C-alpha cells in the first residue's frame, strides 16, 4: 500500500489574487508541494514582492500582473502566460471582492462591479483554462474559493452571497462539462479567516463577538489553515473528487 500522493511536483498552478491573504497562503503551500506557482494581482510591486517571498522560501514562482476583471484582455494575457510559463495544470479562482451592503442600499453599478469580478471573471478564466487543459490532455484541476455565503446569506452582505452562490454553480457546471476530459472542478468554502480583508469585521464591536460566539472552535482561522484543503483538491490524492465544495469553517455553518 502506498501513501496517498499529495505532491504537486512538476505542476504549474495559477492562483488568482495571490499577493496576500488566502491566495498567497495557497501559493506558498503549492510551491512547498513542488508546483511552479503563478502569482497574480493588479500591482506589479505587490506581485513581485510575493514572487520574491516564495523564491526566498525555496519555491518557484512567476508573476502575472493582470486585473482579472479586465475580460477584454483576459484571453490575450492568458495566451501569453501559457507561451511563457506553460499552460497551468491547476487554476485556483481565488479573487473575491466584497461589498458589505444590503440589497436595498446597493447601487446597480455596485452590483454589476461585484458580479463582474467575483463571478463573471472566474467563469471566463475557468473556461479559457479548462479548454487549454483539455487541448493539451492535462489532468487539470480547477479549485474555486467560494464562501459559506455560497449556501447561506447574512443581512447586509447581499451581492457577495449572490456571487458566491453563482460560483457554487460554476464549480458543478465545470465538473460535469470537463469531467469527461479528465479535468476536475471543486470548491473550498472558507469560514472566517483572520486575513487582511477581515480586520474591519473582527474589530466590529457587534459582528466580531457574534462571529466568534457562533463558531464551535471559538476562534478565527489562521490564513495557513486553508492550505490542507487547497493542496488536497489539486493533488493526485483527490483524483476522484469532482464537483465537491469542501467547507473549512470550524463548524460555523452547521451550528445554530
Ligand atoms: N478571508 C476570509 O475569511 C474569507 C471567507 C470566505 C471566503 N473568502 C474568499 O476567499 C478568497 C480570498 O479572500 P481573502 O480574504 O484572502 O482576500 P484578500 O485579502 O482581499 O485578497 C485579495 C487578493 O486578490 C487580489 N485582487 C483583488 N482584486 C483583483 C483583481 N481584480 N484582479 C487580480 N487580483 C485581484 C488582491 O491583490 P492586489 O490588491 O495586489 O491586486 C489580493 O491578492 C475570496 O474569494 C474571498 O471571497 C475569504
């Protein structure tokens, strides 16, 4: 009996939005597992800083400075990336922006902007990546960061939940469309992680304690606690896992 294979050796992984937070932690873990990681963000400085940090840790990393919301440029930029660094075996759809507003308070423009970046950009990039993986006969892996808001909703956080419910649909749509080509699609639904983007929520005198009080583990997750799920879903060990969304929330969403 051989131990399950969690190695990403020889693989190339594109992680969108990987200059900080969960995306950066996933990139670090993939690099430590043997993959060459493509670091993405909108700022050249921040992308290069993340690339250097991974290289300092002994990993291999390539930069991709690109706003994923720029759909008009996405196909050209993805094509250039494939020529330069090879087609990614693994795509992690990680970019997710937030709008902490109720439906009533959100403007049409705000709704469009969030759906555009969080949902449409991931759909467009996933299609490009899956087509390329299929053409090249890669055992491709697509991992999409949803949220526990892909199944529940919180007052004052309406459009984000709509986008994340949509991403849960994307996980499944990709799984059935590209499964026959040997490409799997899965999701990760994080709960409350102590990343830069949650500083405000954690410090809120009402929401902060409310979040902690509902969590059976009674604490926020540290960003690196996302990496076990992310490496598993991208690895040979998950070869028969397809269309699944792995919840990493300390039990938050099953408690009431
Ligand atoms: N943190 C949590 O507790 C939590 C909980 C549930 C779900 N999630 C989901 O997990 C994912 C990561 O969350 P996070 O908290 O780690 O995010 P974050 O700290 O806000 O980081 C977002 C990353 O995305 C990049 N980015 C933002 N917009 C971009 C764009 N248009 N094009 C390219 N890159 C872009 C940012 O880089 P630049 O600013 O350098 O461009 C940054 O690297 C999101 O999908 C989020 O919804 C997080």
